[in-house]
């Protein structure tokens, strides 16, 4: 394993901003071997990906003879953000996942993402691991832009996630890592799982199994170890229903994340801590699986409370 | 003048956020109309100050209300919650209101705010957004006009500011107020205000440009100070001067200064030892339009932007 710097910039007071990757290569050269890049921490408040990259690096270190391709691991892209509990890039307050592809002549966040895009470019596959944010808890899921789904959907099915969400192309999302790399010819998948600022160990192991399974299928590792993966449900066969808060207050959930629910099941209450009143009780708009649930209790009118995936009425 | 409620949002612990617009009804139903949106962010003062000063001007300095020909709606702030605690974006989830347009009434909080604001300002013939720069620099005030296919540069000249920055549209600009307002048929322009957090003797320049614009579009009738003939600037006209060293940044030339090639315009000191580690030299003749605003500068940061003399 080699540790490499992909970007470095001298900060004003006695410190360098350094973005690192670790590279795992086969002990002997293999012709036509593939390269995969695993990226996490583009948002500084998302740590689930760092746990997955730890587990993956640990597995690769323990199994050097299994490696047939190149595995690049970029655990902490927004290094300053991660170490200061800041989602965006500190100082500039910009979302790094809205400034791709960046450029050498741009501001520091643009230079950083440009260096990342150039370094990942040429990989056959890239996986960008996110953990929702501090507000929402998500089951392990893959987000796929319809524009690139022919190439990426078959890979997504190997990743041992519970849900594949194929969304329409949106212009504003052209400034993301995944769109940039997909455009550059790297099949790039976005994973969302868990919650911001925390680790969910079982999800970490679940995704590790999926990544190892995908790498085995793609010939990047060769091992006798069997990786059993679950079959994800897909947004192609149903609809996503949103539940936003109708008012401001403190959200108290009544269900567990990931529950199978029926229409009109109680999702939770919005309460007033000053008066002791329940301001609103929220009910499920549809049958399905509660794949997103509010984690941060303070809500304003409009705050996302839950997302439910259910079969569409026509399709049922 | 009457105050109209644009939206009201309750909060768990704070007083409700009540955003109001100040509507000056014009005397001529045929006259063009304008809506002006002030502070969407909370860390600068000029968008708020300029909008509120215009309200005071229309209320108290135009003695004959018939001189207000077209309807004028001014919303001085849509983000009091951020302004009051010196946050830049929406305080809870840090989303940028100017990336939420045209808004969505069933969406997240800031999408709902954007929708309510957009509903209130839709249909005006002219629109003005008071913004600040996204990066860590401050600048001369200028009109920002996207190459969107809907822009009207001749109309943008009516502010009489020195510069109109005519720039390429990025993917993230498609969710900005300017782009969406134009898409819905309003001649919308953004004025980018200097990023100062204090007011000084130059702070009225934006307010004056607003009055110029209203006057030249026959929305008000009011004799006013003369204005500049705006120059339309594209990225090819701008020289970017970066510093190869990080440290303590001392600009030695002010924004708006005409500089000559090879002139020293700033320096960078070693932040722990104090010695000069880099002198910033003007690479061309021109006017400094932008400067890094923090005393601690990052490596490869843009220290200055100069519009080249042509």
C-alpha cells in the first residue's frame, strides 16, 4: 500500500492542507486489470464513508494476495470540514459537491475538487460514499442519474444496498463529483447511508460486503470468500413519497427507521416543549418502507421528516 | 406606501420570521414596475442598507407621490434569522436561499420561502437582486448579468455603475433568482455589492444606482446625480492575480485604483515570522476591481482582479 498526496496547499499559519489517498496494487502485474476509486468525506459532516474505507483498507491489508487491480481510497476529501464538523468547505462555506469539475485557476475549493477529479479520472469505477446529513437517517441506497443508468445500474445491484433510486437529470447536479466523473467515462455510483456526524457499524459492514462483491465480479480482487448480497428494491418499480413538516417545532418519532409501514400509520408528533402541546401528528401518506427518517428533532415548516418507498398505485 | 406580508414562518424557539415587502403604488398604470430583493444572506450589510435606504427615500424624499409612476415593491430582507446571528445562509440547514428558485411550495423550508418570495415578485416588468460575492473577496459594486439568453444589457446600463460583468451561466446558476426571474419574463439584474460589514462614505453608491435605474426606466420621476457609462466586461477582460504564498495579506492599492504594469499592489508576510515572502505585482495596466478580503490569505488564492485597460 502506498499513501499518496493528491492535493496540497499551504495554509496561512503553519499548516498544510493535504488530501491523501491510499493505493493498493497487486503484488504482481496483471494485464488489463481494472481500477476502482472509493471516495468519501466530500461533505465534512459525513463520516460513514470513512468507516467503510477503514474496513476496506483493513481487508485489503489482510488479503494482499487477492488484489488483481488498483484500488484507490480517498477517505477525507473535505479534510478541513471533517476535522471542524463543517459540511461545506470552511471559510468559503461552499458545498464541495456543487463546484465540480473545478479548475486550477479557481478558488481553493475549486482547485481541490479539480485535483480530485483529475486523480480519479481513468478509474473504471468510482464510488462516492455519503451519509445523508445530520438531519436525516437513510438506509443504504444508491442514487443514480437516469442519464448514466445503463452503465451504472448493473454495478449498483452488486453493492449490497437496500434501495436504488434512479432520478432524473437536473442541471444543478452537473456540478457534482458523480456527474463529472461519469461524464469523464468513469462509471460512478453515489451511496447514501446512515446519518451525519455518526457511524452506523452494521451499514459499514453491509457496504463493505457490497464493495468486495463488486470488486470480485469486476476482477479487481480474486478470492474464495463468498460475498452474499441482498437484492435491492428499485425506484423503477414504485414511487417515493415525501413527508415534510407542516409546522415548526420538535419532532418526536413514533416509528423506527426502516420499518415497513401502512398508509396512515403514525410517523411521529411535532410538539411544543414550552406548552406541552402536540402541535401536529404526522401519518404515513402511503404504504411502504420508511427509508428516510428525520434524525435531528428541530424542524421548521417544510423540513423533511420522512421518505417512504411504496409501489405506485397503477403498478400495483 | 403599504406593507404587505410576503411570508411568515414560525420557529421552535425564536420569534416568527415575518418578511414584509414595502409596496409603493404608481400613479400611472401603464408605467413599468419593479421589485427589489435585498438581503438573502446574513453576513453583509449593503444589500439590506441599500434596500432600506431606498424605502426611506421613496417615502420621505419624493414629495409628490405622483412622481412614483410604476409600482415598486421592495423586500429589504428575506433572511432576518441569518442577519441577526451573523450566519451567511439559512441558519438551520445552511442552505443558500439564492439556490432555491423558483421554489417549491411542498418542498424543504428554504424552497418554500423561495416559492413565496417568487410568487410575490413574479409579474413585475423589472427585477433587481442585491447580492454579494460568493468567494472571499470584496469588490467595486457591479451588475452581474448571466449569458442566459434572456439578459438585457442595455437595461443593465441604466444603473450607471461602472461595470457590468457579463458572465457564462454555470449549472448552479440555473437555480438562482436572476435566472428564474428572467425565465418568467422579468428583466432581472443582480447588483453585486462589496462584502463589507461596516458602512462608510461610499456605501450609498448602490442606493444611488437603484434610483438611477428607476429614473431611467420611468418608474419614478426624480432628478438625480449623473451616472457612469457602464463598461461591459467579460472574463477575457479580467486579469486574475493569485498569490503563490499563503500568509498575512496586505493590499497596498485600494479597489477602484488605476494601476500600472509592474507596480507593487500588495504583499504577503510570513504569518509567524513577519518577513515579506511575496510581493504582488500588477501584471498589466488597469483598474483593481476585486481584492481578497481576509487578512490571512490562502496559497493560490486570488488576491486581486484587474480589468485590463484596452
